[in-house]
C-alpha cells in the first residue's frame, strides 16, 4: 500500500473519546472522511448527536455512545457494547480532557486529581479496555492526544501539564507492552487551536499577542487542521511508527 491509499480507513471502526466538541469533533469528522465508521463518545448526548449529524451530512458514518472516561465500569461496558455490535474496534483516539487554570499554590488537590483522573487515568482505562478486546484485525491503533505542554512548562497549568506529560510517558510504555498484541500506540501533541478549551487565552488580545510571538507561524490552529495528522497516525500510513509523539503546534516547541 503506497501513496494516498495508505491513509484510507475503509472497513475500520474508530472510537473517539471527548468527541462532542473541539478537536475531538474535528478528529471524528476526519476519520469518517477517510472511510472509518466512527463511534463518537462523550458525556453530552446532544453534542454527540450534532457531531453525528454533521458527519452524516457529508456522507460519513458515525454513531454516538454516551461515556464518561472517569467511570471505569462504564468504559468497559461501552467498549464491549461497541465491539459486539461492530465485531471489534480497530482505532482508539483518547482525546477526552479537561483543564484547570490557576497558579500552582492555589490549586486544590481535589482539582489536581480531577484533571489527572480525566486526562491521564481516563486515557489509560480506555487503552486497557481497547487492548482487552478480541482483535478484529491484525493492526490496531491507539492515538493518545497529548499537548505541546507535554514537553514545555506553561504557567498556571500545573495539573494539565502533569496529565499530558503523563500521556506521553504512558504512550511509550503501552507501545512496548501492546506491540505483541498487534497494537501500535502513538501520541498527537497539538498546540493552541481555536476551540473552547483555550478560549481565555485566545479571547484576550494581550495574552493572544504574547502567545503568537512564541509561535513561528504566528497564528493559532484551525480545528479542521487537526484531522490530517490524526488520520496519519490512525492509518497504515504510519505502520512503522509506535511509541512516538507528533507535535503539531505551529513550531511552538521548536
């Protein structure tokens, strides 16, 4: 398989967490456009429904499943339900995440734990559930969504930074352990995108100006731009790649 055909995901089933908005919705649309049947998961039934409608409107295939990544039994049940219905799951995109922005001295331990529970533990629980399923095909894939903060310190983001650095470390370990199961594990580390999560920064002209000075391309990303690298990592185009982190940040980490 060479050229553009290597990026196709026909006859595959992909499950995306945190898919009701932002980058998760964009990744889901891109996977569907590449031919995958996409299971969009998240906590908001209404938001998931809108994503499914948008994908269907352009000829894609998507179905919604309510799932909270912090509910361990619920995650296992959801994965099994999807696998039973579709004969397995080929691709997992661990995207669900929350942020708590505050100076480290003001962050309560409970808030720190809440971020870790969603962003890191939730990704682990989903990856473990995925690995435990019977394989539908020989080459399965996990894409963990990390962040530029995985390799850089950013003020007032101690919990989020710790969680996303953990995602990168977990990606490397899972790549070693899951290779024998026919599962590749890579991470996608986005920079700043025009989504709800960094709205406080993007919506403040002074803070946005300071941010753009640190980005060589002098702009933030459009949500639609996250789709192609996600498809690359999910598809046979990256077949000789595991345990890696792909930074997609306009040059911020350079």
